[in-house]
């Protein structure tokens, strides 16, 4: 009996370890109603849970939206001002994660949103997932650019400066 329990525990830990690198593995569990929110505070797993809870948009999907409906999108860059100055997606508004976490950025987004669709991005996705979790708590929904500006540069704008 104990061996079976330990086996399940090891299997579960292995799955969670994989989920750190591929948060999409957690999405079916969330859709089934498995309460993973408590794990969002676990240092090595929290980012994966936040990522799995955030709707995603691929760089190709974002490019199509920006080409067709730019005025309907509020694209928020949550990186630092220095990162934003180095490289950014055209039309993005800089609202750093630290401003969102203090509440000032939440108010800025509320003022600018005006019925538009919110899409957030950072370097690779961790900060934008945190930002979206904070915004969800304030009643604002949005999507995350999958892979952040790194994937945008790789897939859409290879001549963009290194982010």
C-alpha cells in the first residue's frame, strides 16, 4: 500500500516537474476543475500554474490581429523601461510589472482599455503571466503572448534588435 502511494507521489512530482517547462500540461487539469491556484505560490511551480491559467495568443495570431484590428488591441509591454527602449513590438504601451503589482499600472490599463482586447507580453512570458494574474484579481481579463518578445522576434521580426 505504501509503495503504491509513494509511486503515485513520485509520478505526480515528475509530472509537475515537466509542467514547469511546459505549462500547457496543466491546462486540462484546470479545465477539469482541479484547484491548482494554491500551487501558484510554490516558487518552482507557481509560474507554470499562472501560465496555464492565462489565455495564450501566438505571435502569428497577434500579428494577424495587429494587421487587421490594431485599434481594437491594447498591447502592454510589462518589461522594464530599459528593455522596452531596446526592442518592442510596434504599438505596445509600456507598463512595467512593478507598476502593475503596486496598482498604478492596473489603473493605467483600466483607463486605456476602453473595450479593447488586452494582450500582455514580456521577455519570455513569466512576468506577463504574473501581470495577468494581478489584472484578473482586479477584474481585467487578457491574453499572454506565448513566448514573449523572444518568440515574436524569432517568428515575426527576425531583424528586430535582441530583446
